[in-house]
C-alpha cells in the first residue's frame, strides 16, 4: 500500500506540474501577471498529501516572513498560502527541475558563505520587498530535525536591520505537530528517500502556519534574530 500511495501522489503531482507549466507559459507569452506559481505550490502540496491550516493573520504585502524550516513541504505550504517568494542558497538554482521551479516562483538565490557578496544580496532582498511581493527567509540556514530549532543566523537579517520603509518582519511558526521529527528532511538525507517516505505515508499530513505579530523595527540584526526565534519557539511550544 505504501508503494501505491507513493505512485498515486507522484502521478498527481506530475500532472499538476505539467498543467501549471502550460498555464504559466501562456501567461508569460501574453505578458500578463502569472498566478500559476502560487497555484502550483498550493495544489502540488495537496497532491503530496498536505493539508494547510492558517492560524493568525498574514501580512499580505511589503513583508518578510521569517520561519522555521524542517522540510521541503514548508515551501509548498507557505508559498501556496501566501504567494511568497523565497530566499534560498545559491546551489539550489542548479538542481534539476527544482531550480527551474524556484526561479519561476521568484526565489532570490544567495551565497551564504560569501561575506563579500552579503551586502549586495541584502540590497537585492530589500529591493524585492519594496516591490511589494512577500518574501520568506529561513534564518536557520538549513532544515532542522523536527525536534528543536537551530540558532537563527543574525547575518541573514541584514536586509531588514533597519527595514526599508513600510516593510514588516513577521515570524511564522510552521507546525507539523507530533509527526515533525518523522517527516523532517535533515542532515545528509537525500531528497529522494525523504520524498518517498512522505508520499508513502498513510492519510493526510496537517501543517499549521502560525502567523505571529510582526516584530518591532530594529537596527540590531542579533536582536531581530533572537526575537524571531523566541516568538516561533513559544508558538510551537504552546501548540504542542
């Protein structure tokens, strides 16, 4: 049965991918705004067995979402619910298919190991925020194990310390409940085996997105990182 569930969900996902690529291509040819990236993330997530519940009120525009990160499912859940773009490490741009989908969705690729490039990347993120599209930052810098958050990296808050005018920084707690450690994509686990494990699960997988109050503006990156992490940890503890 696990194999059958995997095949069924994977087949549905491929069908949705093809449908959305066709729609996105048509929108681009007509030079129209494309709603297809968000549509794809939402419905691809459902095909993977994901049920998304929104708790709280997301800031709709001019916002940097700051979220914990434990699975590739996080992108489907948060992107599908908000239409946000993402900040991702630069090597993802070269991944087959995943890199192309990320670019279509407006992902900003950054080199987290290059201090020389950091200022320019912060400016790039700031410019994207000013345009109005929501952007998501995963400040742990990688996926955690579903048991505890990794320390948030203050350097990743450079684009919002201080924030551009009228830009909000909103923490988001991504909560998979008691199955978090089971589905987490952490360490050196390849994507393929983790995806097979998730797609082969029995039943639906519920994820709650807790949109928390925006953080007070600050020029201190360490303070922003600490406040964001504390807010998310508190929300996850309260919902346990």
